[in-house]
C-alpha cells in the first residue's frame, strides 16, 4: 500500500519528504493530547508514502523555526545523519526551547 495514515495528539505535525522533491510537505492532524477531552473524535490524515520517501517527526516548536527550509537542507542525507544534522543545526542556532529536554527528531525512509 502506498498510503500513510497519521494521527497526532497534541504534538507538532509530520513532514513528508517526497523522493526527488526539494520541498517537504506538511502532514497536519491537530488533535488534543490523549485523555485531555472525553469522547473526542480524533482527526486522521492520509498522504502518499512511496519507496524512497522520508517521514520526519520532531518535538521542536515550529512557530520559531522554519522547519520546511531546515528539512529541505538535509533532504539528501540518509535518515540517521539527516536527523543528526537537523539537531546540530537547531542546537547551533541556540533557539528558544532547543535547550530543554527531551528534544527529538525521527527520520524514517520507506525502502522498496
């Protein structure tokens, strides 16, 4: 199947880096944190998920960071070096909130 379905519960959106593209796409599913609201109908989103595509998840606040440009800069790296490069860049910029623990970036590539 070439579809990805995602539900985000109170966290930052996901990014899909399409193989061969220079611009990552935002996959946004804004829902409250689990347990915050009783009987909430969570909203899921679907997107294409093909061989070579990468999915990026992070815990940084996107309001203070141009995540699209940051991910685009590291788009040609394999998943682990990509996540490490993005983390180093964010830490070197000393952005508000990047010094708080825990912070994470997860990069996943779909293989054939």
